[in-house]
C-alpha cells in the first residue's frame, strides 16, 4: 500500500467513527471517497520569505516544532506554482527594489494554467516598484500567463488583474469561475470537480428549488442551477458576491440569484424577523420559491442553533464540511428530524489531518 493510500485509509476510519452514531443501516455506512492526486494538487500556496545575506528563499514552519525550513520546491502545489517559485525568487533576489522588505509571497493558480502572484511588503509601494514588477511580469508572460499584486499596509497595487479564470469539467460540462486573490476558493481543483459531481447527482433526484448558505463565489450554486428549478444563494463577502455575479453571467445561468446576506441574516429574513433591502435589490421574494433542498458549507465552527432549526424545515439537506468534528456535533440535532442517506469523504488535503466531508440528509417520514 502506498503512503498516500495509508493516510487516506486512516481518514476513512476516522470519518466512519464520527458518522457511526448517526447511521444504523450497514448499506448507508458505505462512504463515497474522492481521492486526490498525491502531488501537484493544490491550486494555491503561501510562503514567508527569508532574507539571508545575498540569498533569498521561501520558508514554511514545521507545525510541531514551529521551526522554519527552506522551501525551494513544493510538491503539493501545482506544477505551474513550482515553476513560478523558481522564476520569481531568481528575479526578486537580484532586484533591490523588489526584494527590499519583502515579507511573503502567495501563489494562486488554476487548471486553466493562469497565475496570480501576491508580494507582501513592510514598506509603501511606489511607481518604481510597479515598473519593476511589470517588467518581471512581461518576462515571465513569455512562458505562462501571470499577474502580480503588491500588498503593503493600506495598499493593494494590481499589475494587470487580481484573479484567475478557472475552468472545471463536471459531468461533461465546463463551468467557468473567477477566483479572486485573497478570497476563499477550493484548494484542490480535481477533488472539487468530484465534489460538484456528487452533489449534482443527488440534485437530479430532487424537485423544486435549492437554497444555499455560505455560497462563496458560486462554486456549488452555479453547477446545481443546472439540475434544480431555481437556486437562491447567500454570501456575506462583497468580493465573493461580485465574483459570483460574474460567474453566473459567464456560465449563462438565468435561474440563480446571489444575495449578500449572512446565514444569520437569512434566517431572520426567512422567519420575517427583519426585512432586508438587499433582497429587494436583487428582486428576490423568498415566498415565491419552493425550497425543497438546502445546501450548507459553513466555516470550521459549523452551524449555529438558529440555522440548524431553520434548515431542519426542508426535505433534503446537503451538508459540506471542512471540519467533520463540528459536522458530527451538528448531526446530533439534525438527525432528530432527518436521516443520513449518503456520505462522502473528499481528500482535499492529502498528507494532513484535515478532512473535507459531505452528508446528505432526508426528512424522516
């Protein structure tokens, strides 16, 4: 058994133990597993920069010892990121303007072979810096599409653009997504494709409309709009909402509405505790929809009690979790009204303890 399969087997065991109290039927205990490539699976990576005399290099910190270590190549990251790591360090090392007070370098790539590189500084950035970074961009663009961002205190300087355009293939269809620097995106694109296919397969069994909370830039909303009658999705981040609107237009989706509300605010709107102008601005009247299914992809802390109570009203619940421990805590409440009918383990983060998981629940008869 390979090292990858050993670590994946351990995750399967841990996830099965977490779900065991909520699944009594042995048939339902079989979990769908989306395996990752063991290398070059991450579409983003962040590194501190270490200055050592004339030398300059990426560093990371050991999680156990907290000691720094040099990183010249990072096999977990995409091939494009690894190529850029060498190119950028080589160029920055010999440029007094670009290396001075450089603190961190972040890389964002995609399956569509585009790259945004963010350089973070402990100094203000001026025109001289912009000219230097633009010259580097022109040199690297002969090999691959690349864009740069400079960040400093109260500064964000964009050299051409601050996003990549991702193209994901799911069930024979290509979906287009704008991924903006410094906003949340799924790190493992191939496993994300498997995650979307899993949710869409269940969506085809459902009727009516889908409600989604914590939708980000529409990663689930847009593919699922092709299998549900309508989708209403909520997200609090302005950057993500703007990207979601772009993605809806690029994918020619006409039955998906994104509303800038937090999950807590949506609960208040749904229960008519408060009225929100932001719903009116996008011409969404919640009473017009036949919500039969709700999808939640909450932060690591999981769902709050009010949101659990609200989603328990719906026939079907698709729960995507980046923290199966809080998922299990939420299932204590959710399984009083619903049964777990499917489960999935998405290995977004190979060779780490982190697990991405999903469960589908159906209302008890």
